[in-house]
């Protein structure tokens, strides 16, 4: 996050310099109007394909990024990425890929941007393979079990079989919470992980709150329950190609703008996504 070392003069003094008491009165009544003249197109020099924002997505999270009944990608992140590409002055190109291949593909220069919402971790923030953007949300990770399993608390989960999507931070947080070193089963995506839990291939599924709530609202939702205490509460953002510092800067500027002008809130409301703006503000975002 960029910080400023500029020391601002008192507002009254600035207004007096700009136009005296009349200007001060008018601005005090309406508030100062601030605008940013953003470039369009942005001068992005290292895109995987010139004039195109190549985006990796799993397309497997209901409401976030998924394939709709018409066979097209839809969801909150698809809308947000499409808006980003438009404001950058380039076209979006979505590549559907399972999560285990997302970060390696990003490191291999196959994509410009990826991750529907990757948790900020020490390893990811310090990674030489990609940049992490400013946070999009405060992500709450949880454990999900079948009501019929008899697991109601984390003490009940001791010694049980644990699983989730391979490589996801949500699975790592589940293992840490349960004090386990390895997972019993790792799946390529959310649909497979849900089915494995339903079929009894493991006892507790580590995932994000948004996915967990979708499970409870969907088919056989009455069979699932969320364990009471989260496995972790993190900030999460997008991942940007390591060769594209200019893109990372542009995306951060636009995400900040969307947070302030209501774009983010509007997209989240459309797709019934939780609004974590107040919590992000506590982190300085």
C-alpha cells in the first residue's frame, strides 16, 4: 500500500488561498470534490497478450465464478474482472483451470491475473512468483461437516478425516486448527470436495464461509453444518503476474476506486456476497 509523506495545510488556509471566505463557505457546505484522471488505456507493457487481460479462474464457486445455464462464466468475480479490463482499456480473456494449476500457471507467465480471492499469508506476500493486490474482502475460513457425523465442535473433530481443495489456504487452515499434518483427501475443486464430504470420504471439509453458506443453501444443504469457530480470518486479494508490476499498481488503484464509489458493493449485492468493507477499513483499506 502506498503512503504519503505530504503534510497537508489546514483546510481553511487552503480555501482562503483559493478564493477567500466565499470559497471556504461553499466547500464547507458541500465538502471538497476529489477526482482522479485515470489513463485509458493504461500503458501496460508486459501483458501475456497485447491488449488482453488474461485471467485464470476455476469457474467452480457459486455466486463467485461459475458456469451458468447458458454455458457462460458468471459471478461476482467475473463482473469485477470484466469491469477492471474495461477500465484498463483492454479485453478480458478467461481461462478456466482447476485451483492446483492457478498459481503455477501464473508463475509460468500463462496469465496476467488470477485467484478469486487468495488469502494474504506471509508466504504469498513475500512470494517471488506473483504480486498480491490490496484486499478485496475479509475472508472467513471454516470447517463443514455432515449433521449426521456427530461432529458439532472442534473437540469432536479430533482424529477425524479432513479434506478440501488441493493447495487452498482453507484446507491448510483446517489442518492447523485440527492439529493435523496431512489431509485425508485433496480434491481439484469445490464440486468434487462437496461430493466427497457428502459421500463420507472425509469428515470435515475446510473451505471459505461463502462456499460453506452456498452449500447450506443448495441441494442437500440441510445435511451440512458449519462448525462454530472459524479456522482463520484473513484479508484476501487477487494474484498478479510477477512480470507485471505496472498491472498490479493499476489494479490496486482501480480496486480502491471501486471500494469508494460503490462499484464493489453493487457487484457484491447483485450476487449476494457479504460486504466486509467495515472490516477492511480496520486494516487500513
